[in-house]
C-alpha cells in the first residue's frame, strides 16, 4: 500500500536519521532471530536420521526405545550412550548452541560458574546453565513482554486521555485528580508487594504492571484533545450530527497520534527496565525462567565470574541503546520543524 505524501516524507526523515534507521534494522534482526530461539539454542537436535527414518525432536518428544534404548522415557540426546546408538545407524543435526535456557551442563571440567569454553561460548551461570542460551531466550521474553505491555497500556491511556480531553469539565477534573493520586503511588514498591502476595507469572506480572503503566500517555493525549475540541472541523462534525465516538477516534485521534507515536519507543525501553529490575530483585518471572534481570543478579552474586556481569551488561546496553536511537529517529521524523535534507 502506497504511503501518503506526508507519511512518505516522515519515512524519508526517519531514514535520514542514519543511527536510528540502522538501529531499527539491527533490532528487528535480533528480535527476529530470538523468535526462533528453539532452533538456535536447544538441548534437542533439529533433525535425527535413524535407520532410514527422519525424526524432528525439536518439535516432538520420542521415547528412548525408538532409537534402540532400554527406557520408554523421553530421549536425552545429550546422553553419550544414546548419542552413540543414534550415530551408529544415523546422524543428528544440532542447533548452533546445544543447550536450552534450562539445560544444565553436567560435563563441566571446573565447578560452576564455568568460564567461556568451546561448549559454552559465554560460560555458565552458578547452576551450570549456558549463558548464551539464557540470553537468547531472555531477550525474547523481555522484548515480547515490553511489546505487549506497551501496546495494551497505550490503548488504555489513549482512550482515557481522549475522554478527558474531549468532554472536559467534570470528566476531565475527576480524571486528573484520580491520575494524580494513582501516579503518585510508588510503582516499583507496589509491584514488589503485589508480586510477593501472589506467585508471579508472565501474564500475571503483565497485568500488575499494566495497572500502573497506562497513565504514561494519558496527559499527552488529553492535551491534544483539549486543543482540538474547539477547532472548526470538530464543531462542523458536531453540527452534522456525527457521534462523539466517531469524532474522537476517526477525526481527532489521528492528529493526536503524531506526538503519541514518538513516545512509544521510550515507554518500551522503560518496560524492559522495570521487568529487569523486578527479576533482579527476585520479584519478577518465576525462578528458572529465561531472564536478563536474573542474569544481572547472577553477576552480582558471583563477582569472581566476570563473564556473567559483562554478558548481562552488554546485552542490556545494546538492547536499550537501540531502542533509544529508534525513539530519537521517530521523534525527528514526526517533528513538523524537521525538514528533509
């Protein structure tokens, strides 16, 4: 679908911001790869050929008896005995990293946390789990969590701000007083309290954070609607009998979205930071989950294993820097004062 001249100019302005444009592509490549984490880091082969038959262990569990073993339990392909059975009459195609985020390497030559080696390129944590595999899965969890939180909180915040700005009066006054009280609550401490009462999970934690993050865009959208509610095109739409909902979301919202979109990358960055903080403090995702915050805590607790802290720092620094650069480029692209060179 062809872009309008205005959106085409904005896209050209975005591409002219070389740092942000390259950051967008780099981020999309990293996120795209993380979506296929099971094919990049897994303790199961991608493909097994045994006695002329093909098997896909990464998608389906097979009992050990299928490959000539003695037990009907799920095959452990890292077991040297099972590997020898398969390799005698077939072959295995492994992913680049032969560990999942929960796989423990029992063949370490030194006590965990083990330093980087040919088996564990970034070393292991203090439980013997591969750091690179946990980063790949943790990157995906963090980005998906922040993406869902940003979209859902933005929708709620935009609707609340639109209602306040369009109707004004007591609706606006009551909404502002409520938001002032609600946003004055110490969000991180409230999250810690709520997370300690219930067992946190991905969706439960998302819901708790949504309670406090929906106000991020409310003030901005409210200001845009307050400015536009008395413009000529809004008055004309009212005079023609158009419904309030259609005026708000069909005619006024597109104008408010220009400034709103420039804030989304920064809200996205903040969501990743909050999730990392909660995981670091032990109030985030369940124990054992792939988490960048848990990796930061591992680095703090194991100062003699610098590869843990360095890996966590580099991953978070790269991720957040890319998002900030994307946000800067989006802000310049939608700035009416910026002209394409």
